[in-house]
């Protein structure tokens, strides 16, 4: 939890030049659980922030009213309430051109999860389709859960942390059942540890370095990760670097040379070749012609 939470009034840490600010989760008291829940108004003005920023925590948002666009990394999602969104730590997001935005939020750090690695894996897979339309039944169930979470958080009665953890677990499991948004069963053990490490390895880390950090051989790591995910560790590490580069190209004013350095490339020309091979166009072309139309997410697929 260290570095992911702050007391009210503590300003955001100054980001590196050209990067979006990083918001940490505000705690009401030093010993407060790393969790918050409530409506947009209760969470404060930063819950509707219209500038690119990152979180050190998870955010689940239930939108019940409003128009506009929610931008998460390089994806743009039209508001068509009722909808459910998931924003992961490190993702760059913002609200764009919104009017009448209403709903509720749940904010929490990984340490708060009741089911540890399984819940973390579930969140990562929910983050792969971060914006889902809700049918009438799913909307009703989600509304009840979000209201219970907010009320339990506000009341702070004896044992409330355990109740919050249990309700949050139910929310995650039910979010995975949203039609069109099915997620695969979470990877276990070593593969799960690697997925967490790969998500943070945006500045360049080799499969061998990951294996050493996890205490296994590169061959064993490759075998386990391929069996759990159908993909190689090398491919997942490349994907993490590309995703971070895309975030920085779209959400910051950093030059291509600076973006290359931030994702671990000393040679900008090599970075450009790498990016073109993975994405199909150059970094400059990706930034200039990044898709602006709002994607269709019919069927549910896609803070501060």
C-alpha cells in the first residue's frame, strides 16, 4: 500500500516532465482501509477530471446518466448509460465533453482484495474490455451493490472492512458475467506472478530478467505462461512496452525520442522500427492519426 494512498489535501506528486499526473487514493484517517465508494459528487471534482491522468489504485465506475466520452489509454468509449467501466492502476484516462455525468465509484488498492491473486487476475481481464453496456437486470444488480458499498463505507460500523471486501468480490465476479464481456479463468501461480510483473515492465525487461526475479529458468517460465495464456512471455513483454508507448504518444507532449527513452530504448530509430513492426505504423503517424471516432461497444464489449 506504500505510495498508493495519501491523507486528504496532500497534493499529487510532480510527474516526470511531459507525463500525466498520478493520483493516489485519499484516506480519511491514517489507519483507514485503502478503499472509497460513493457518487461522483461525494468523491470530489477529480472524479470527473477532464485531463489525462493515472491512478495508483483500481477504479470501478457505474455510469447511470450523462453524455460524452470516456478515454482510457488509446480507446474512446461513448457514454450510453447504464454502463460499467474498469480503470487499472497505470492506465491514462479522462472524461471528455461530458454533460450530466452521474453514477457511483469504487476505489481500492490491490491490498484490499479479499481473494488475492484470483481477484487481481480477474481485474486485469476485466480491464481488457474496460467499458461494458449493462442490460436492465445487470444494471439493477450493480446499482444495489454499489449502493451497499457506499453505505457500508459511509457508516464505518464494526466489521465494515470485511463486509466491503466481500461485496467488492461479488461485484467483480458479477461484472465478469456481463453479456458480451466474459473473461477467461484466471491464470494461477507462476503465470499470475509473471502477468503482474509484465504489466509493470514498461521500460524494458527481458524474459531472462523476469525469470531470475521470479526464481525460475526462462524455459520453465515460457512453458508455464504459454500454457496459462496461450502466449509467450516475450510477446506479453513487447505488448506492455507498446501499450505504454501508445499511452505516452496520445496523452502527453513528449517527443518520440523522449517516449523511446521512457520505454527503455536508447536508440530512437530502433524504437521507431520496433513500434512500426508491432503497431503497423510509425510513432509519429500513430500520434497524428490516432483514431478519434468513438468505437462501437454494442453488447458490452468494447478518481481522483
